């Protein structure tokens, strides 16, 4: 199963509570934010009631932004009284030239079994962007969209498609019930010469378009950086507002680093290298490398290497806190070498995939052990740095001068010693080594644990310790990321991104406090249905960066499951 990557919506200042969904998709990521506020007074012929809303959903092909499905309108209401709508047309279709056309036929809609959260803010209540993201990234909703648009869940979430979301308002206009997306309202207002705005501006030109907008650019639409509480123009709505996007990508461990493209985690200190060659670089003719990353310039000077050879040059920097794709531009000047290049960096976020709440009635009669993962690992690295060394070659350079007059005197050599030396190069070798251990133990609150043996249903604790040794600390980071996968999920689908409880070259990682733990313990609960035998979590330790790539390790440890916690409980008669 793929994991839902992110709906592009921005955080609102006022969040409302909403019951969490019971299941989440593996790979969804929401690019959505919103704004809006109070509504002015309407009239008997032109008005909107809070909650009369929905969301239009369309599947879009990621490669060329083509519409890949019919659109579906979801709503909690039963808007059977709609007299006028514009059919099921997406914002992308309108932007690609589809003409606005009135439709007086029966308006079709879908009422989801799990109701939509509040979408459009008003005086009657503010919507919560976090709840909206959670809803549209849930496994339930993505599976429902797949069913209604003719996709299998696996195909829809394989990274080739994105889901376009558009808020819809149901309101009364000129005494007739109508349904419009924000884009349709703006296009209709243009046809009416601004008359819709004059009657329904707070809804159609503020709260509806600002109900959803993008946090980061996608599908050819920009991120919205304007006001979240002011009325906007028709052209602004059409170009930038009234949309959110759910996108997908594979939930597999990051690939090996190469010299062209990199995958980094968010909020991570990394080393990004480039190889410089051409001519000779020495203190008399040095090479300078400039990296342009995220609007900042980093300069690496005095990059030396002999003619016919090359040298790694690198920059140490910290990745952004949000997932994104970055283009790192590199320019190399001096030393007989002039070149430019780019490095593509994908910044990903591994958080948000914690296992769901274990329940007493969970069952998995078809469980069979999965093969233990084994990601490519690298535990040591070495690299060389050229060091120019001057080779002196002192030569006497004569300068004969005649001392005397025209009739008597002598020639004297008034010369000097001149160094005609050259630059030799020595190569200094640097290394980095990663060692680590993983320890899984019964949770301290387990009342019947014995040594490394527990009963199913109780929790485990985990500690991962990582040690890095190097003779060039400026070029090496400590290990910064540890992700643990579990046998009950086949070592995929759900995982725990461990807390780094100690950093640097002697890092320590533990489970984050479990929100389902009564005591807020750093624990993972084994499923009640887990059969007796060895229970072995797997941890991938990564993000120890060097100039020649990332060091990483595969780690495992086990406890033994024997029995179930139900055997520690017994029923007793109630007191009279």
C-alpha cells in the first residue's frame, strides 16, 4: 500500500475539534490551507446558510496535469433543490479553456459515510485545516475516491496521479438555489459584470475561495501568500484560489545518494558534494565553488587539485522543515576550470505514519511472518583532500654589472637566488565510521514480563545508540534519523520515526511518547493476536552524512512472545 504524501493547505489560527478517523492511508500528503471569516447580512433572494457546502474531487495525471477522471461532488447535505449548477467541471478544465455553461438538470452528489469536516469558515464557526487534511488524506476517503472515479487504490496512490479538491457552496441567488465552486463563481461574476460580487461578496469572493489554497506551488498553480481575510478579485480566484491537492509517492526507504540527485529528510543537517576537475588548482590559481541553496549562497574557496585530477568540494547545510523539491545550483570558477551544474534534492518527511490505536478485538487470522527488510547500508567512508606543497628550486640568476669607468674597472655579478619551484600535491585521507546497536526490552509497566519474554498486547521499549568516529569532524554529521518497522505490518505501511534523545557523534534514539499509552510511555504495543515466538522490530538508521554519501545501518533486536495479556486478567462476580 502506498502512503499518502500531503494536501497543500495552510494552518488556520482558529482550529475546531473533530473526531479522528479510524484509518489512514499510507502515502497521502495534503497541500491545502485556508482563510475566511464572517459573512455579511444577506437578503430574502440572495443568501447562504453556514454548512451548505461540499467539495468537488477530480483525479489529475501528475505528469502532464491532464484531467484523468470525471469529477465527483461530496457533501453532507442533501441539495436536491439545486436549480442551477455548471455540471461537473474542474478548475483545471476551466483554466484549459472549458467554457462556463449553465446546467438546469438534476444536480448529483455523494454523501460520504464518514461526514466531511467543516470546509467554509463563517460567523457560525471556523474550519480546521488540520482536520481537513486528515480527512482527505485518510485511507477511507482515498479509497472512496478511487471507487467513484474508476481507479484501483494501488493505481491512484502509485505517484502517477494527484487529487484536486475544490470547495463548493450551495446558496440562494435571485431566489434560486445554485451550486458553485469558487472558480465557477468567479467566472459567473465576470459574465454578470460583477453583479454576483455585489450580492454575495463575503461568500463568493472571500470565504469560498479562501476555504482552500495551496501551501506550495503545484499543478501549475502558485502558493497563496496574500491576505486570508480580505475579499479577492475574480482573476485572483481563477488563477490562485479555491483548490487543494492530495499527492502520492512511494513509501519506500530513501535511495542511495549519488553525485547528481539526493533524497534528504526534513530538518536534517546534510553534506552536499560536487566533483571539480579541469586544469590545475593551486594557491596561485585557486578554484572557488559556489552553491546556491534555498535562496542562500555558500562559497567554498581554495579547492586544490593537480592537473589531470579532481577534488570533492562540499557544503554543510540544514534542510527545510517542509517537504519539497529543491534545485541546488553550482558554479565553479578559477584554476583553469569553469563550469556550472545543478543538483536535484528531494526533501521528504517520514513522520505521520505511527501505527493506529491497538484494540482488544483486533484480529489477524491470516498473519504470516514477512521477510526481514535489508536496505543498502554503508558503515564507513573515506575521501581524499589534495594539499598543495611548495617544491622549492632555488636558482642563482646572475646580474653582471660593470663597476668602474670606461678605462678601468671590473664586472661583478649582482644577481640573486630565485626560487623557480612548483606546486606538488600531497593527499590527506579522511575517514568516517558508523557503529550502532539496537535494544528492544519489555516496557517497564509490563507487570508479568520475565527477562526478554512478554505476553502479547503488552508494550516494548527500544533504544538505538549510534556512534560516529572521524578525523574530519567538519565534513561529517552524526546519525540523525532512525525509523522502526514492525512485523505485524509486514515491515511496511506503518512505522515509528524515533525521537533523537541525544545528538552529535554519540546519538541515541527512542520511541516517541505513545499517545495511546495511559502513562505517555515511549512504547510500542504488540498486537494481542501476535502468535507466540520471536517478535523482531527492524530499524533503519540513517542520515550520517559524509562527502562521499550517507552512512546507514540495518538493525534488529527481539523479544519473545509467550501467551497473551488476557491470561493476566480474570472475571470475578460483582458484589451484591
